[in-house]
C-alpha cells in the first residue's frame, strides 16, 4: 500500500471500504447458508481465528495512534486560536459546537435505544463475544482515572481517559516552552501519528478478511437477525448525525441571520459533492462558492473554511458517542452520567485529532478511545466498522453544512 502525503500533512491512507462491506455480506451469506452443515465447522476453524487475530491487531494500534494524533490536533487548534480575533472567534465556535454535539448524543442515543431497543436476537452475536466491563465507575472513579499515579501503567491498562487528558495537558504545556524544543516535540508526535497511521492502514487493508471471519460466525449464530441489527445501528447513529446537520441550518438562521431557503439552496451543490465524494476536503471549492452566494466576505471564507476543514468535524462527537453507547448496549454496560461525561470529553478532544482521515480510519481512531474511557469493550467495533461507509454519508453532510454555517456566523459576528 502506497502512503502519500495528504493535505493535513499525514500520509494518505486508502481503506478498502467497499471490499470490507463485501466481506461482511459474503461472511453473513456463508454463515447463514451453511448453518447445520458439516462444511460450516471447517469454515469456522479458519474464519474465527482470522477474525479474532485481525480484531486484536486493530485494538493494538489504537493507543499509540491516539497519542500522536491528540497531541498534534491540540497543538494545531491552539496555534489556530492564536492567529488573531477572527481565528479566535472561529475556534471558539468550533469548540462550542463540538461540545454540544457530544452532549446531545449522550442524551439522545440512550433515549432512542429505549424507544427502539436493539433486536434481542442479535445482541449476543454483535457484541463480538465481549463481556460487560463490570462495575460502572462513579464520579470519584472517573476523576481518579483522569489523574493516575503512573501514566505509563495507565496506558498499559488501557485507561484511555487518563492518556487523552495527559496528552492534552502535555500539548498545552508545550506552548509555554521555547520555539525550538516545541517544534522538535511536534515533529516527534507528528512522526508517531504518521507512522502509526501507516500501520493502521496495513491492518485495515486486511479488513475484508477479518470482517469476513467475524461475519461467518455471526451469520451462523444469529442468521438474518444480525442483518436487521446492523440496519438498526446505522439508523440510530445516522440520526445522531442528522441532528447536527439540522443544527447547522439553525445556526445559519439564528447566528448568521440567513433566510432558511437561501441557505438551503446554497447548500444543494455542496451536498451533491459531499454525497459523491464523502470528503469534506473535496467539498471545499463548493463550500467557498456557497459562501459567496450567501454574501460571506471572501476574507472570512478564505480563512475560516480551510481552518474548519483542518481542525473541525461537527458530527464526530455526536456519531462517535452514538457508536460507543450502542456498543455499551450490545455488551450490557450500564452507562452512568459520569461515564457519559467522560465520553463527551474524550469525544471532543479526539475529534480535533481525526480530521482529514478516511471515514473507516477515523472510526477506529475516534470511537475506540471513547468506548475505553467509558468502560465499554471495543470488540463490537470489528463488525460495526464494516458498515461505516453508510453512516459516513451523514457525517460528511453534517460536517460541510456546519462548516458553512459556522463561517457565515463568524462573518456576521465580525460585522457586529
């Protein structure tokens, strides 16, 4: 796999999303059709170890990749905030939207799952064989986890909340040191993130095989019920992103004082590009054209929109929290209010670190730390990643809508 440099400075990782989805479909089909036959045992003897090994390889990459990306993302955000009044207004609005996005999902997704529960026939299979993490941590345990006695021991134990908070504070402290060591530190963490993304890319290149192995077992155990459960998952998570999409229209009307119809018409070409490319970066020219139609000053649009594409993904906290909460339901983990709050904090910090990545790679980088911070097993992610190409459509639509809305709102604030 060739790894070229992307616009963000990180290597461009090509993830075989269509092949991964095909592996899921083929695995389901084989598992369902071979149920009750002697051939299934022979297939499972190969497929189950392949799926298990691939899932473990995926889990192994999460911690070092998150360390590199969180440091780099926080550093970029702090640098952007120091770029003048316009940059501070933009970054301030980014932060507000990201926090609200995660908090909304923490309230909405449990409610949706209570109204329309996961089909019980498929819960055991979709859980990936994971067991509940045990006692739900309270506020004292959450706070203690944020400040462990030994950060290396915490990392070894998979205490993701402590690691993310520590790296964020470390990146903040680095802004107070001399320029030369600060740049050297930045290069170290950027190099770590870049190298680990290449490793994750290698692992995800094997995703069609790994997902096929997991899906064969799932199809054999649950039959067609598992397909309905995945459809249920896609709808629930996409609804969380849909709220962010609608919030972009609300922000454009209330903060930028734009007529709803005018904003909707300007966004139509942007949404068309978003659906065809599933890339916010590819939508940048269309978003700039939409801003011109909306009367946003060129100086504002030319600065805020590229900044938004670089460090801002409005749907990430909402949809990533949605995935983690769904995984908690699958594995029987009861999430307390402090655990959900910890998830929102990690979702916010990680969202600054997963920009300009393919949807499948961003899924692995972002959801794993959130789930681990809330005490949720990550085993279900091995199957859920196979259908990420479908919710990713909503991610892109919500992101580009909020990018244009925030740009228009910042421009309006500058006028005032």
